[in-house]
C-alpha cells in the first residue's frame, strides 16, 4: 500500500475570500477518515490517504491506481457543499476546491447542500 494526500481550499466570491473555520468531513466507503477545520487561508492540513501501489497502474486490467474519498464542507454562514468520488493517487497531493455561497444570498436554501460528483479518470 502507498499513500496520497488530500487538502481542501474553501472560499467564496470566485476564490477571492478564503473561509476560515469551515468543517471538512472526509469519508471513504462510508467510513470516517478525518475531520479538518480550514485555517485563515481557507485550507486544511494534508490528510494521508491509503492508495493502491503505483505499480497497479502499469498493467491493464488491474485495480484502479487511485483511492476514492468523499468530502462534505459545512460552515454556519454558508450553504454546505459535498464532493463525491474524489480520486487520490499515490505520492500526489490532491486539492479539492470548494466555493461556498453565503446563506444571506439564498436564505431559502439554508438547509440544503450542493452536491458535486467527480467522474472517474479515463485511464
């Protein structure tokens, strides 16, 4: 087994304003891997994620050469966002960007979560 790394960048206003204090919950196959809080730059500390060995990608028909995780971002002043099927490759840091919308812009959606789905790599 190898490992890759996962970080998030949480912001609003087209990447102009980082959001500090957002909670990021990272799961894999329904199992909790970690919970992170964004810092003043809107980023989380890296999370090491177990991945298949890089050699798995050298032969066709073997296991996929990446691990798959999900992440949910929540902050009391913004509409939450969920990303599914984030691919983590061995030896690589994957950054997932989350643009949050202030609840004040869409107050009727305060209890909803925007869902993003990452299609698999065509390997």
